[in-house]
């Protein structure tokens, strides 16, 4: 009989990453687990979930930016919209030098 290996990537890996909601900070440090019971009667805004390892590396301003962009994207048609965790930097515009 052939033995089957347990899958190591894909959805199995995704579940083991420990996803947290970066918009809900815990008092003792860290973040609340991802998800919420009910969206209809919830006073909380839409959650922004990332793996715990990524959340630990993010600065306060990066977290604020990600949560703001996620909530601004809305929930069109009742479907969650994916928003990049890190905003893409815009190129600096070159100013034209005046010729004398």
C-alpha cells in the first residue's frame, strides 16, 4: 500500500499561518484573530486580515494605511474586496529646470 503525504502548501499552509485582524489591537500586545460573528449588527469596521508574521513586521503607519484602504474599498455586491497590504509608492515627479 502506498502512503500518502499530507499536503504542505496551499490551503493547509494558509490555515497554519495564524491570520489576525490588524484593525483590532489587543491590550497586552498583538492582534485579535481574524473574522467576526456578524456584520449586520457590528459596530466594528470591516476587518483587514493578514498573517500574524506579517502583522508583526508592519509599522503603525503601514497598519493604519492598510486598514484605511481596505475600508475605503467597500464591499461591493456583498463580496469582500482584496486590497494590497502595502501601498505602492508613487514615483516622484521631476521638476523641470528653468533655462536661464
